[in-house]
C-alpha cells in the first residue's frame, strides 16, 4: 500500500480513502476526525465528528450544541475500525483534549499529530511519541531562531513585574483556548493567589477548563462598570492579544501590555504590537522540540505541514529522514500560537 492510498493531502484537508473520513477538514465533510479545538482545525458543519470528549465540549462551547450532525467520543489509546482503516487517538500536549491521530491499514501506520508541543503544560496531557512509518508534523516554529525559553521563567517575569509595578494593571494578551488557561494555571503554580480578571471572550472556555478539572483559582470579569479604575491596580487581566493596545485597554490604570506567544521571540514583532512585557510562551513545538521529536520517533518518512515547511524538510533530509512538504492551506499560524 502506498502512503497516499491511506492518507492523502487534499484541498479540504487530509483524506483517508479506506475509512472515507477527513482529519481536521477545512470545509464541511461527511465524516471528520478532529485533533483539537482551535478553530482552524475544528470547524462547524460536519456530518459526523469523532474527537476526544474535551474537544467535543470545546466545539460545542464555541459553535453551539448543534455544531455537527452526530458526535462520537474518541477515547485516548483505544483503537477503532472505520471502514478499512484502524484509528487511534493519542495525547498531543497542545491544549486541553488535543490529540494525535494514528491511522493504520495493511501494516502501514501514519500519525497525524495536529499541533503539538513537548514542554510541560499543567492544563493538558503530555505528548506521547507513537512509533509510525510516516509522521505528519506541524512546522509553525520550524526555524532554528525559534527556541522557546523555559515556560516557568517566562511566568516568573510576569510575577516580577507585578511586584515591581504594584500600581499598574498587567494586561496579558493570550489566545482564548489553551494559552489563557495555561497562563492562569502557571501563575497559580508559582503562588499567585489574587483574583485574575477575564475579558468577556475568555470566560466560557475558562469555565469549561474548570469543569474538566483544571482549577484556575479566583476569577472575575474585567468590567469597570461596577468599580473604579483603581480597583485594577496591580491586577492581572487576561484578554485577547488584539485588545492589549486598543481602546479597551485604556480603562485600566497605566496598563503594562504583556503578550504570551511563541512569536514574542521576535523582538521587532513585540515592539510593533505595542508589547511592553513579551512572554515567550508557546503551545507549539520549537525548533529543538520538532527535530528531537522526529529523531525520537524515527519514522521512515516525515510529512511537514502548516508553517515553515521547507526548513524542516531540509533538516530531515540532512539528517537521513525522507521528507516532503504537504502545502496544505487553511491553517492559521496565529491560531493558539
Ligand atoms: Zn492549535
């Protein structure tokens, strides 16, 4: 069996002919297997969706309960037959509920890892390396310049700034699914016990994380209608990255604009977006994590998708792994970065 007979890159996403399903399709399809809840991977309108229970709940929270014709829970590590293919979900370490999907037939196994990382994250299960013939990897940060620092040290910078500027509000721009909850949980783990304020767009998913057993401590809406500007002195406010330099931010006392993202490794990008305190905290693998993961799994072939495909393909070739870029479209590099 040729690999493309088992899993084929198409304009609507990866398609499995023997199982007649798509993985993370970019358009509505009959049957979709979803790796995780970020909106470029998990879209509404499919006939049937198979995903982890957390991902299904995230999709329902974002799109409403009728986001698909039917849904089915994929239990991690449990293999099921779909048509002529066998399918197993494994943790990807990206966000709550995120999974890699292994697809097998006729002794050939392809792992579509979706988005993943290898660093510790107290809000989701760690990535599990799955032996396979073909490993499909993301390439969001696939350049040697992207080496993420230790996550705890980045949160330590925020804690230090709070101590240094007790009269200023700290506005932390963080993607609403995954990054926001990880920042909050890591603050708690480093002993920050004060109430953390949330932009309205953060509340639903934070409550969902709590319902799934990720304790986030005292949270409150970041509304000034009920109090004075000074109430937010020295407070942490979590908001979408797009809000930190906007009108919305001006309601807070002398705000420190922070942004938690892998892109903060690029200083000029931090400067351009008006960020005073960049926090290099990513939910994607950096260059070292990508190359170490490929070396550890040692697949016969690597397929590289969404991001800096050419650089990683070149590294694979130089290191003895057959590799090719998939050139798939429809996946956003800023989605949950
Ligand atoms: Zn993602």
